[in-house]
RNA sequence: UCCGGAGUAGCUCAGCGGUAGAGCGGGUGGCUGUUAACCACUAGGUCGGGGGUUCGAAUCCCUCCUCCGGAGCCA
C-alpha cells in the first residue's frame, strides 16, 4: 500500500477542506465512465463523495486502477476537494491517486437497484453498508445516547440486571430456556424486578439491556431479542413515572431533531411530525378509551384487552403520544399496584406512539405491601419461593415506587417513521431469523 | 397455533396447458461531465421439493418445505 501524502479526512468533515488535498479511505459505492474520464462514488462510513478521475490527472495507470475496482472494493484515494453545486453533498474530489486496497472477490450481492426484504435480511451484514441503514443506525445511536444523558443528568444510576434468570418475571410470556450447568435458566424478559432492588439501594436507577421473548409473534412490532430501558424510582407514584416518561420522550425527540437532521432527510422522515411531540401528552383512562372505541365501531367490552387496531384508533386522534392508564388489574402483571379507590383497576399506564406505531412504553406503580404481593404471586400461579428475594424489598423498609419500560426498537421505528422494527437494530432476531 | 399471500436467471419480476422471457447486476467493447449514466454485444435456469392428471405441465390437482403479512401475546 502506498503511503498517502495528504492528510486523511472523514467525509463528514469534508466541507472544511475545500480547495485542499486530502486522502480518503473507504469503499467503492458505484462508478461510471465516459471515454478517458471516470466517476467514482466513494463512501467511508461517514458520507459519500463523487471522485472524478481524468486521464490528464491520473494517467492510464490511474484509469486502470479505477477500472479494477468493483462495487464495495476497498480503496484509498487522494485528490483535491472542490465545491461542486451539482454534486450531492456539495463537493467533489478531483483525483490524483487511486490505491486499491482490496478488490472484492466477487460480485457484491446488493446492487444499487431494488431488492426484496427477505433477500436484504439474508444479507443484513452487507445491507448495513447502505446509506439508509447507516442513517438509521446513527439515529439509533443518538436515541440511546439521549436516553442515557436524560437519566444521568437527573441523578439516575445505570443498574445492569442479569440476563440469566431463574424464573419468569411476568408469568404470561414465553421464555427462552437454556441449560445452566444442568439447571434450567431463562433469558431475561425484563430487568424490572432487579431494577426495583436497585431503586431501594440507590433511590433512582435505570436498566438498559437486551431482553428476550420467545413469543411466536410475527408482526412488524416484534423481535425476540430487543433492548429495553427501565427506570425505577423509590418514593414515586404512578403519575410521577408517567411524567418522567413524558419528559424523557420530549428530551429524546429534541435531541434527534437537533443532531440528526441529515439522517432524517436521508430516510425521508418529515421532521415537522416530530416537532409536534411536545408536553403535555393527552391522558385517557382505559374505561373512557373503551367508550371511544365502541363509538368508533369496535366490538370491545370493558375488561377486554386493547389490541393493535384499537390502539391505532386511539392514537390517531392525536398528533403526539397518548397515555392510556388505569387498566383492569386482571390484564396486568402481578406486581402492579391496584387503585385504592377501585381495586378492579391497576395503577399502570401504556404510552401509545402516534401514527399507529403502538405501545412504546408500559409502566406504573408497583405493589409495595408484603401480604398483598404474596397473594398476587399465588393468584398468578407463580411459586412464592422463586420471589423471596423480591418480597424482601417489601419486608425491609418498603416504600411506594414506580417505573416504566421503554422498547428501544419501537421507539427508533417510530421516530424514523419505519413500518417495521427489523431495520432498527443491526441484527434483528425474529421467529424465523437467527442468521446472520 | 390460526387466517391470507408468495416461491421462475445473482436481484426485481412477467409468462398461467404447446420452443424459458425482460429490466437491473456480471463480462467484453465504445464514449472526457456522468448522476440508480448511456449505446452495442455476451454469458447465465433441476421454473422451491416430491407425487399425480395430460400426447405435452413453470402453468391444472394433491402434498411437503421455506419466506412474507396479519391475528393472538407483548415493549
């Protein structure tokens, strides 16, 4: 490899180098030619640029070097940055030197034409190099960073729960079972119970890690492995947790709008829709929601679960997320506290994203009374001895506490305007997708 | 698990009883300003597997497999 003489620059910084000589290190995205001139589009992971190679500048040898490169061959180029209004991005590189690093061993499977989703998912490891996927990954990164900044700035401590667990958190969902030195162990489907321990130790914490659901769900909203953020706050009640969720969402949306305009444009997401995500979010209780749904023609009765279509009907009434709260206790997990004014109801809430994107947050206040919680565990057919450590939180200085869980991939899908969560994570795990 | 839909060239698809097709991608050649460049030529197929009907099946029937969308369940 020839040592470059001009400084190595990333394309995201190219605007500061107009008129100067630079070295770019990247991959060939596409190329065109006309007689003794070559047009080479190079990407370096931070952007794309068209490089122009004329026989007058790079000679027959340079042209041959360009011609040897195929799509996604790696290459180091040197040249002069030139402002060019016709070029996407506003700049071109006038080539002086072309150094192939590795000529791809075969035809790159993903051509710059249309492909089906199944094919692209089979080639996910290569699909990630495309402009659109790069933009989504950057937005995902910024959402993660914003969430962490939000909690860190408010004095929360990151508290990592285990992934191997000995029992179900919520009894209902299906768990992935593994062999743990001869004993069955399950991949965590929620860090919440452990988060509650953290809240009692540290006051306010958040967990942030992968969770696993072995449900055979085949929808655009489901992954078997997904990332969840679960804050838990001691001495907090249901509406405190809802207000926290509201502040967090607004903080994250603001951050994406402030730092990822370019990426939103790349994926054709209209920022005006996100600008509307402002406090306060509407709050509608389950009982009222049922009435709204009946009037909209849904066949639903009090006590029924609110399904995907029903969620869309409700969220379509607003241009921002909406809280659904006070569900029938029977629909919710054993650890959820009941409403003292109406024990049929649970002190829980869901946050429904607009545009039919569905539930992105579920949360509420936890049952904090020892005897009541023991009874709930038994009612749900769970073994009390599996939860002794969890019950200890109610034995030693129990306090009201509340929290919520945010599904990261659903949030990314919503903010990016994607119809399916599979593009929001580098390597999605779904019922029929374990590879790559 | 249930209900729909789809499997034909590397990719996206057309063909739906009578010789296997197109566009893109690949290869070769041409062109000094191309923008998913263009022009010419070219290679490339067990029509998802198995069974059946028929003189003849990619096409009709049965069966299995795989994938996609939705329901249930959930974030």
